[in-house]
């Protein structure tokens, strides 16, 4: 058990990070949730993050404006079309256009800053190497390298009073396993948002990679997806 | 030589980063300057960054708003008093209260995102392990760990089409050596701002650690500091 220590949890408002928040709490941490307003097209995610944080009993939820659109380079922040109706083989080919440059590095770096201020040495992130094998910053070796960096970058690390741990509890889970875990911990997936291309009412498209992985996960977990689709 | 490759240069508007920009250009890179509006008390730094970028012939200068005040924890963003009139021995004792949690990790992470979008694999940062030995994220081992992380975090790293290099040309220089180098490359130090606690006209206090190190550096370099003091 974590003896009620504080932990910073990266919370996007998606299915994965909502599950991670529940896991952090289940492990006995006091969660501080961190979200980013980075100019994402799917802004319903941020409202979902607020709803998930409120339902998840966090100590504090901070949304940091960090506009990465100035860099361009991704369908999530640009005008490039979000790919639709792709099969699994296609999804697994190389790095998807929905990749945001250095996103997890940036998010973990800011989380580290907050953790240091809180006196926390635990960060939680919902990366997953099974369904998102195309993203370089979702791999175990990236998480390990960031832990090592964190211990060199901080007062705690230098004074050797603690060791940072980057928890990525979903990294080896399938989407179905994530959903089953979350359900067992009481996560309300109706509050979460996964779609890369929702309509104006926030309803999911059901056809982008993220929707397809989510829907398949619910089917395989043998349960209904409570999200609303177009 | 760098064959006119693009490089992202972290530019605070201080003496060190102005020198780094000149070094990057001297090494043949096309510099893209990146500054942060992170709620720093000494906001004259940002205007200095704009002036230095304009004088330094950058390809582009981007100022990213990233408000770290929400985390607190430093005299540079808080209401804690900036220490004044400290001797060198005192300055060297432990981590100063002007330390901003995980600042260089955050800045390098965002620089990495821009670099990836630009197709650049070179980042420049003005960290210095001689005069700022108290900052954990100014040490060579931190820079090395970040390089390793960058190669694991990015498309370039995964596809092994390139290797990121974090250039920290000042890391082993004294302040006097930095100033002499910059002077030889034509840096106008009158455009730079170092003070942690300037007055309303932007004039430097001459008494905070940053001013004292700067003034001592100019004395040792045998040249006049063109900054205006209160």
C-alpha cells in the first residue's frame, strides 16, 4: 500500500486515464489529476476529464493551457483528416498521423514539476503498448527512461531522499482488460470520451481508430459501451 | 559544421541563452528560438528574449504561455522573497529557493516537440554547472539522460533515422568565459536581462544571486556590463 501518499495522475478524459485514476486510488494514493488544454480538436475530452475527476474523488484537478498548435504536426491539433474505418492491420502500420510530437514527454515533465511541488514521487500515466504500438512514447523503455530522468532532474533525486516511480498500470493490458479492471473498480465509462472526431454534440464517430479500439474492447469485455455515438 | 540544419534554441532572454543562440548560429545551425511565459516575476526577461531573438537572426521565435504558478514552489513565481547580497559560499549551499520545479525538463520536452515537427534533432540549452551547481537540472548527467529519453520518445528515435543531441555548450564555462565567448561572437549583452528582482523600469537590482554572478563575470572578463542597474 502507498500509505496515503500523494500521486499525480495524468487525466485526459479518455477511457484509459479514467481507469488509471481508479487504479491509483485503489492502490491507496491521494490522486492529484492533471489535464492539458493543448488545442486538441476533440475538446469534449476536457469536459470529460472534469467529470471523471469529480466522480473520481481527486484531491485537486488542474487543467493547464499549453497550446501545441503552434508546432502543428498532428491530426489531433491540425486540419489533417482523422483516418476512419481502418482495420487493425492498418492501425498497426507505423506511427499514426494522430501522433502528437513528444506529447507524453511534455505531459510527464509538467506532472513532474507538480509532483515535486507536492512532495510526491509517484506519477500515473495511462500509456498502453498493446493497442498503441505505433506511438514511440507509449513503450516500456520510454517510461523507464523517464523515471531515470526524473531522479536526475529533481531535488528529491539529487538529495536521494526518494525515488520517482512512473506507474503505467495499463501498459501491457488489452482494451478489454482495461475495461474489465475499470468496471471492477466502479469506473463510469459513460463519463469518458475517446473519439478523435466527435460531432458538435460531443457524440463519438464510431469510426476513428480510437472509437474502433474502444468498441472492440467493450465487445471483448462482454459489456455495453455507455458512450453516445452518432 | 551542421550543414545549415535547423535547431531549437531555448531562449530565456538572459545572458547565458543569448550566448547559446550565438554559438548555435556560429556552428552553422538555423536557429528556432523558444521562450516560455511561465508566470515569471521578472517579466522583462520575455521582452529581452524578443529583442535577443530579433538581433540574433532566428528563423522563428515562439513564446509559449505555460503558467506554472498553479504549482507554486519557487521564488521566481511566488511571493517568497528573492535572496539578496549572498556571498558565493551561501549561493553554493544546496538548492536555491529560486529553483523552479522540473523547469529544464519541461522546457526541453516542449523543445523536443517542436524539434520533431521541424525535423530537427538538435536542441540547445544554456545550462551551466559551474555557477548554478545547486540546480539538479543543470548537471551533465541530466542532459545526458534527456538525450537518451529523446531518442526513445520520438519517431526519429524509433525509426533510427537520426539521433537527438542536446547541446549545452556553456555547461563547463565560468560566467567570464561565457561573456568572452559571446563578445567574440558579437552578442549585445545590453539586450539581455538577468535580474530576479528588477524595478518597474526593468532596471536590475544588482543584489540577487543572478545579478551578482553576472556582475562578477563582467569584472572577470575585463569588460563593462551594459545592463542598467538601480
